[in-house]
């Protein structure tokens, strides 16, 4: 059972820690991987991180796996997923995987938490093209004030670590 946050709680919507503590509503970031055991406590987000694409052996079943894991009441966000130009995986392959997350986010009406490194222009273009209803939240934003303003003006939300 989910115990929802009060107005006084700090909301950590992307945690790598499962433990709950008083005064904090924590959403555990459960990455999809070949070794995932499926155990978690409380609420979660689920996605295939760009860093894990090359090591994930079930890409042909990704749609099915995502939908099964994300459709429950304990999963509040889709992701962490996105685009990263600092890794060897091609941007086209990353965009293909990211698109699956976007489609599912829209289908099941859950916000998207995004990993983005050096691909903000592509991300803004994609958002404009798709015009999603769900919130798009950039996790761990550390760019310039100008970039932050541009992203916010285009409808993104920013998470700052």
C-alpha cells in the first residue's frame, strides 16, 4: 500500500535508495537490467537507462517488459530513460528505445523521467514534434541558466540533484 506524501514531506522522486524515512516520500528508481530481481519497497520508477541498452538482452521484448512492470499502482513514473551523447550506443538506437518509453508514458498516463547528456536540442525537438500530455522531467539537470530557461519554456520540468 502506498502512503502518499503530506504537504510537509520532501519528495525524492528519483532515489537509488529503497529505504523510507520520516518526512521523505521516496520513489525508488528501479532500472531494468538482465539481473533485476524485481524486489522493491514503496513506490518506484522503471525504465531502461541509456547506459544499459547494450547490455540488455531482451530488446525484442522491451515493449512487453516495460508495460508489464510499469502498469502497476506502485510505479509512479516511466524512466529513467533518454539520450546520452557521451556513450557508444548510437543516438538512433537510443531514440528508438526512448520512443518506446514515451509511447508507454502517454498510454498509461504516467510522467517521464529523462536522462539527457548533450542532447537537449534533440530532446526539445522531439517534445515539440510529439506534443505529449504527460510531464517530462529532466533528472539531474546541471546545465546553464539559459538552457534551463529554454527547457522550462518548452514545457520541461527540471530535477536538480
